[in-house]
């Protein structure tokens, strides 16, 4: 099993290396600390699975998935995050990831998640599976942030972190006008009226 690791924290990368080393015939084929490093690595190194942090500094791991798919269309991706599954897992799966697991899970669970994703199966908790099933059946009343598209959710996150429109435009490499358009869509879909409303909601729901 050749595993790629992408996380902006060296201590997390080292911890994953140590966990992976406990499995015979598993090895870390490469690691990246930034989005640019990851994309360059994907073009150079063959692997069976990618373990990707949801937050890669100023870039979202979820937002990177289309670029990853352009380079390695069939590479299974397991999202690793400090954030609760119910807030991010569905967004990650919709964007093209095969699984999602929290960083605080026991090492054996993380290894099992890597193995499941590498074998072509989906890795999420039972609670998230029920959430997805309820959404498909129409029985689930979506929370405001679940109504957003992947890009809208990313803009919402950055607003919740206190970033200005110009800062968000620079981070996402889009125009200020485009960011303003996304913000208007967020307001229309969620009913929030101000940035303060978004920040308060994000804090209450553990989205920052």
C-alpha cells in the first residue's frame, strides 16, 4: 500500500507516518505541506491512496479535489479533519472524496479507513450515512450550511473566519465581484443577513 499524506502540520504528518509504519507492506510514498506541493507530488509519484487534510493552510482540501482528479482521476482520497463529520463529510463526498475521518480517532480506525478507501469503498460514520440517506429520501431538513454548494460553503467558511471580501478573493484566486456574488447567494439560501450572523452560526455549530 503506497500512501500519500497531505497536511499543513508537520506533527500530523509525522504521526501518520508512524501509524502507517505499523502495517506490513504499507509505506508513505510522499508527503506535502501545501496545495502546490501536493499537486506537484501527484504528477511525480504513484500511490494507492491519498490522505488529505480538509484545511491546507489558506486552501481547502475539499476545494483541491477537482485539481487532484485532473491529475489522478482514479486515486482514492480519504479526508482527514479536526472537524466533526456531520459538518463536512457530505461536502467532501460530493466534491469527490471517498471517505472522511476525524483526526482524533484511534490509530487502528484511521488505518481501517485508509484500507477501506484504497479498496474502493466509502468511509464515513453510520451517523453520516443515515444523514445522507435521509437527505436522499427527503426526510431530512437540511441545516443552513448544508444548502450551500461546495464553493459557497468555502466562501461561508472564510467569512466566518473574519476574512474580508478582498482577502477571500485573493485566497480563492477570483475577483472581488465573484466573492460578492457568492456572498449574496449564501444570504439568499440561508437567511443570514450579516457577516456577524454567519460568524455566530459557524461558532455555534463548530464550523470554524
